[in-house]
C-alpha cells in the first residue's frame, strides 16, 4: 500500500513540475511576443515620424523654392553687373566728355571745369568728385557725371540764370532770379539790366529790386535794349539805433545813358513801371526828352526837363 502511495505521489510531483515548466515556457513566449510587438510599434512610430519630417521638409521646400529662386536671381542680378562693371572700369579709358545742359557756358568750358580726364581709366573717375568740381564754377548750380562702358563720360549741368548785373563795392557781379549774387567769369548770352548801389545784405539783392526787375521784363518798350536799363538802389543811411537801412529816397530807374531817370519811390513798383512803359509806348520822344519822370503820384506822372532829386 505504501508502495502504491509513493508511486502516485511521484507521478503527481512530476505532473506539477511539468505544469510549472509549461506555464513558464508560455510566460516566456508571451513576454517574447509582447517585446516583439513593442519593438514593432516603436519601429512603426519611428517610421511615421520620419515620414512626417520628410513630408514637412518637402512642403517647406515647395513654399520656399520660389522665394529662394527670386532671392538667388536678385543676388545674381546685383552681383553680375558689379563684376561686369569692375572689368570694364579697369579696361576702358575716357575718350570723350559729352556735356548736356550748356547754355551760357560752352561745352568745352564745362569739360575743362571737370578737369583733365581724357585718357584716364574709368576706374579712376569718381562721378561724385567730378560733380563737386563742376559746381565750383559760379555759373553751374548743379551737376551730375555718369560713366558709360563705351568710354564716354556724360556730364549734365544746370546753369544759374543771370537776370541782371550788380555793380557793388567796385566790382560787377551777376544776379540770379532769387537775388543771389554770384561772380560770373563770362558774359551771359544776352543783354542784361544793371543794378547800382549798396544793400544791407551785400550778397542778396533786396526783394523790392527783384520786383522792379521782374516788372521791367514784362514790358517790351523797356526791354528793347536791356543793357541801357539801370536800376539805382536807395542809398543806405544809419538810423537812430545805428542800424544800416535803405534811405527814404526810393528806387530810381534810368532808361538809357542819355535817357530820363524815373522815380519809383518805395512801393507800388509794378503799377509804376507799367505806367512808365505806357508813356514810352504813346510818346517816346517826349519821354526821352525829359530829364526826370516822377511816378510817385497816384494819378499822374510828372515830367521834368531838369534833373531833380526825389
């Protein structure tokens, strides 16, 4: 009986051991399978991330490609001319100076003012420096220089306009439309009236004198011989405070070397010059025979045969 019990007990032990071993193999198989699934999920997640990154890069490239193309084209269009310019600046020489805008000055005079540039390499020509050298001439108000690949230097100038001569301080200068005084090295191309006398600002003609000159220019009877027109500025006097001012004697317009002197006073210049022009149109002989024409009255002009001060 004991033998039978021991036999059944041994079998039971072996069965339980086999069951435990089978369960352990099953657990190991499940663990292996789970790890394999985890690795697969990780790989799939990594592949999806790589795909997303790749797609994102492609989308970004599609968006940026036109921008990059435009940027590259812009940079190339900037660099290429510079490279070409550098080459021809070093290999081309100035063989001609083309002057534009010459009126009173001759093109040759303007070219000479620019300096001895013919024969120099374009690379040695500074357009800004050439322009600055040109405006040093009193006749030139503004200037610009441009180098061309052909070897031509184009010089464009704006000349100052002279509307009158001004005799002041023992010298004769020119006056531009703003009344500024400048030293003209040459005679302007045409007759000009002459202004005589001092001004509080010796570099600037009084605005009243500019008004008179403008009024004179509007009447043909006064501009037939502009060289014969002389405008005398009021004399300067010192007031009670010691300040230099124009005297009350007013402006005097002289018509010709042998002609009369018209007293214009200190106001209503346009009306008084117009009245003088009308008198010349209607009776020039009588006007030329007079020594003095007083236009300071509101309703008449007084002609005098002898010089008088007014």
